[in-house]
C-alpha cells in the first residue's frame, strides 16, 4: 500500500501536517450527495479562478465563501447552490466545520430572505383522482405507482426501482411460512441500504400481485424513469384542476398524514416510512394536518375526488388482470 502523502499548510497562524487524500472522507456521504457537493464546490473554485481570488487561511476561505454566496444571491442562482457549496466544503474539510462562521451566517440569511416552501401533502381522495386521470391518459402503470407511493410512503426513486423479486408475498419461502403479510424490499434508499416497506391495504396487495405476475424476477415493475413519472404526475394534477404546488413527494407526505389522522401510532408511521431522523419525521407527520387545511382546492374537484377514490384501486386491479 502506498504511503499517504502529506503537505505543510498554515492554518490559523500555525504549522501542521495535513493529509491530501480525502477519499475516505468523501466516501462517508452517499454517492449522489458526493456528486452534487463536488460539482458545487467546483463551481466555487471556478469563480475564484475567474476573479483571481486566492485563499491561504480558514478566515480567508470563510470570507470568500460569503462573497460567493452574495454573488449567488445577486445573480438569483438559488440558495440551494450556496448550501450545496458550503456542505461540499465541509465534506472535504470537516476540520473547518466550526470555523466558517461568516459563511454559515450567510446561509441563515439566505433562508430568512428566501424561506423554504413546504410542498403540501396530498389526500387519498385527490391521489385517487390523479391516478384515475393517468388511467384515462393511458398511463396505467403510472397510476399504480401513485397508489403504491401513497400506501407505502415511497419516495419516487424507491417506487420506480422495485423489481419483481423485491416483493415478498404471504408465506414467501425466502422468509418463512409464518409471514402472512406482503412487503417490499428496498435494497437502496435515501436513508440507507436494505430497507423494508410493508403493504397493509388488501386491495393494494391484490394490485401489486397482478403487477408482479407480469414481470420476470429481475425486471423492474415500472419501465419508466423518475423524470417521466414526475412529469406525468404534474401534468395529471393540472389536468384535474389542482392549482396547489403538488409534487410526487406529496404522496409520501399525504400517506403519512392520512395514517396519522386515522389514529395509527406515530412510532408505527415512522417505522413504516423508514425515516432516519425521528425528530424531523415527527414534525413532518404532525404538520401534515395543518398543511392540508392550508391548501385551497376547488369544491367541484373535491366532489369528483371523493367519488373516484372509492373505486380507483379495484378499477386498476381489473385493468391489470
């Protein structure tokens, strides 16, 4: 194994030795996060080169990051660019995490000027209406994906990457005869590997079985991309007359809120939704009711949704047989 390289750098007025190799530090983040963070750090470095800026100390780096964040603000590039750059620098230089106070304060100011907008949760009635509109448009599998996301609290990348072999039906020999429910294995998720989603609705179980029968063990249940599903979902929302900023993630939020309002224990919902942070998940679920009330939906749309929601799953089952 080659010997790690070292270099002398001056930090805070003193000399110390620092490793150049940061591969293991970077590996502590998910691959997708690595790519996003490194991309935005690279943008910052290009900006420094373009303007002939040089930093040779932590305080200088802190001030340059603050200047760069003001450039992002003035150019209206979005606060997410600043956040990804900051956390990318911290990923590469974790020893500086508590030594960039100006840059950190700039992020807080960004948040104050441009507060985050919470995407509203979607009720089951509206989810059913959107699913039926997708059926009418000829996108039956997209409609099934909508129903599954609401039932199992799936994120969009989780639902499109399910393979037939990932579905464990009752008495599955891989688990044992004692298991009489249905679950979906999720080899890779946002919050870690080898997660587990349980299907609790019997009609949805029937729907999922019909979908699995149409696929080979290694085939994905859905043969479209996340971007395609996201685009068709948004188009369907507009088509049925929904003006609120619903996104596909509104199904996950809506499903969790629905369970909470139906009296399911909060701890069970958190387990069902595979949340990594209990504190944030509690706020996420408990705020759902207030967000539902804050959304304005046309009464005519609501009336149609209530009717459609009562039969949409059975209709999808009939189409999938």
